[in-house]
């Protein structure tokens, strides 16, 4: 098997319109397709799929599975992104903090799913363990 890279993340949401407002208007993702209960969003080379599943249990508990989804942001744009997140009253769960050579902020989407904006790459992140 020759996996060559990461493709996308699919996120279950309770209200597609509310999530589209968050991901498109706050995070500035580009809407590429919207169906009855799904939407595909693009952000640079990353893309995500949102699927409306209002019947799922909304309680988010840390446990086995995905902890959070992180997106790269240029360091020059990081402080403005933090200001927007704070101004919009988005729940911040960690940061902004310096991690390795990069800055990071973790916050929650409207369904309590943890997201991160991070300014460095893996090589820079690994320097803290050298």
C-alpha cells in the first residue's frame, strides 16, 4: 500500500446551516458543494465534508478517536485570526500558545468539536523534542 498524503476530514454536525456559517464566515472556507444534508468546503489544499446528523448524541467526551482537527495558518495571519475568534465569542480551549516554533490556538465549533489553527510544520514542531 502506498498512501501518499492526507485527503480530508468528515465532520458530523447537528445543524448544517449553522456550521456553514461558522466554517465559511468565521474560518473563511470556500463552499464547493452543498446538498440536502452535506457540504464540501475547501481551505487552501485542505478540504472537509460536513454531514448533518441531528439525531446523534451531541455530548462530546474525550476518549478514543480523533482528539481535534488542526489547520495550518501563516504566522503573519495568526494574530488576526485569534482576534476574530475572540471577537466572535468562540469558545477557546487552549492558547494562543507557542508550541515548538509555531503558534497554536484550539477552539470549539458550534457542536463542540475541537479545532486548531497552527503556524508551523512537523519538522519545526519536532524541534522541541531534540
